[in-house]
C-alpha cells in the first residue's frame, strides 16, 4: 500500500563543516619523533596551550573534513538535487502514459571520480532535454529515462557522502532517493537502504522530526508497522519539544502537523492490530483536530477500532468483504460474511453483518433468504413510540428492509397479486426513508377495495415530498379517482387542484 509522505514535514538538515587532511601511509617513526612532529604540525592559537591544541587537532581529524571537500560535496549535492527536480518533472510525463510494463532498473555502483559522476549527471540532463522535444517516445522509453535520472541523482549523492561523511543533509537526500526508487520503480530492496540511512540520521540528529518521519514512512511501506508507529511518535515528540524549547517566544504548535503525526501513528498501530495504542492515537489526533473534517476523520477511526469491541481483525474483514461485494463478487461476499459472523464479539457488529450479508444475498439471487434475514433484524431491533430505531445507526437497516420488500412486491405483481400485496403492506409498515412509495403501491393494488385503497393513498399524501414528480402525479390521480368512486366530490376537487399544480410546475421546468 502506498503511503503518502507529508511534504511540508520534510526539512533540510544542517550541513556539518570543519577541516581535516587526508592521511597517507608513511615509514613508522618512534614515539618521540611522532610527538615532535605533532607539535610542529599543530597550529596553536593565542591563549591555548600546546597540549590542548594537540587534543583538539586530533579530535578535528576524526570529526571534520577539509574546506575543499566540503565545497566539492556541496556541489555534488546541488547537482543531485537538480536531477531529482528533473526526475520529478519527467514523472509527470510517465503518469500520462498507458503502458505499465515494468522496466528492469539499472544496477547502482558508487562512482569515486568526480569527473565520471559529473559526466553521468550531464548525460542525464541531455536525455531530459531530448525527451522534452521527442513527443513520439513511448512509455517504456520514458520509464527508462526516469530510471537513468534517478540513477544519476543517487550516484551524485553517494559520492557527496564519500567526500564528506558528516554531511547530514546529503544523507537525508540520499535516503529520499532510495525511497523514491522503491516507490516508483518497484525496487523493494531500496526501502531497506533508505531505512539504514534514516536510522543513522535519527541517531545523529535527535532534535529534528524529519528523519524520524522519513524513517517511519519507509518502515510503513515495508509493513513494519510497529517500528513505523514508534518513529511517528518520535517525530511528534521531537516537533513538540522543538516548539517548547524554541528561543522564539511567539512560536506556536502547528496543530495540523501534530494531528497528521498522531493520525499516522494510530494508522500504523491499527495495521499492527494493536487495539489500545491505535485507539489512544486516534483520540490524541482528535485532541489536535482543528477543522470539522479532521474531527470527523478521527471520530470515524475511533468508531472503526471500537466497532466490535476492539476486534480489529473483524473490522478489516468487514471492509474487505464489503469491497468484494462492491466489485460484484456477491457469492464470495456471502460466504465470507457467513464465516465472519460467528467470530464477532458484540450484537451490534453481528447486526451490521446480517445487514451486509442480506444485501449480498439479494444481489446473489437469494432474495427470499435476504428478506427473512432483514425481517429478523427488524423484529429484534429496539424502537421508539413512532416505530423508529432507538439507535439511529440502525435506520439504514430499516431502509434496506423497506426497499427489498418494495422491490419484491413489484417483481411479484405480474404473477401473484396476493404475494405482491403482502410485500407492499410489509414495506408500508416499516418506517423507512421512502415509506410513502410503498403506501402508494399498496393503494394502487387495492383499487377494487376503495376504502382500504384510500387509506394507503392518504397516508402517502401525508409525506409527498419524498416522492418523485411522476409518483406524486400518480398518487393524486389515484386519489381523485378513488374519492369520486366514494362520492366525495370535495375531496376529489381538493386533490385535483394539487394534481394540476404539480403538473403545471413539472411542465414549466
């Protein structure tokens, strides 16, 4: 599963600087010779004693590189970033193509010579210029050029690391290149390369949230959800600490940023099937939500986790089977829902699965079984004085039951009027969103029983706004006819005026 990377969270780390000299192999010397040579080679600033200067010089040898190497490394890093930008531009061309054939990626070898790396980068630039002019290139060729550009960028950053192993910013960029390769070119092993570098970065720069975030994203893509969650937490804590310890007194917490950290951490725990940490994470995200959309998102996931009393496996199974039914795989969905139901822990979860199962059964031509299942669900649901479900989430179950009965009545109308009437009456007694439509159908079918017909028709007329225009016209046409048969002239005139008004409005529109 592709994981989005929050671009506004990815920062650029500081570049280490300093000086050191390359070492060469020489003839062994005595200890006294070494000490004398060291004393002569060390520059002692004013106010510093010689021993301190020697210790500082020795430490510098292990910590810094020469200014020349720094400049060369920075140049190579800039060249690598240029290639990344070009690669991003070329990727938009690839997305326009229809050919999804995979192209074997080019193997990577580190280049030690700066001139060779430069020539490779220049070659990538030339290829980019060619492709911008060659509109007839096919997707396979474009994908190969994409590979070449990423190769060039990777090589440039790898050489920069060789020149200056203390450059954290280049390490970060190289890790991003590896991650791009894994995401775009399907090189799964590149994720591990990215993880290795990010692991070093988070040890070197514990005060920066970006390396923790990038490491978490890489872990997430490899399915290491526990490690991903931990690093999302570290990114969040590091960011909050940076605000708390900021020397800028006016700096405030970016709640949207913390919301995204918390949401990503909770998602990772959810995929790891860690119920309590996932629930805590979503509630933490809710705490930082600053928009109605963010609040609804967090609340939705809290509901998802607690759907079957924290039985996360069941929630995943429900979603998977619902998606299966959505793709028209009704038989498989039916079997899956039937298998899932006994594994559920709560009655509310079993009720929902019965509802979903009934829908799949209906679509799978098992309509009688679907109707029976919905009837049982309807009968065991607690309702208020008006017949509506006490738990409002059950209203969708009533809507489905009313719809199924209505449809079955219409199907039976041409072959068995008694059965059709039974379904229409059942649908008319269920408080569902289009109940007046079932009342209209029952009233029309009972046209020979005028008084009973009028009862159903007038019940439908109590809520005419839920009917479509044609159904409204049908309703009032039948009311006029049936009241005339009863000798109710005034009622017939009343409904005739409503009929004409609706017809006139429909004609005008």
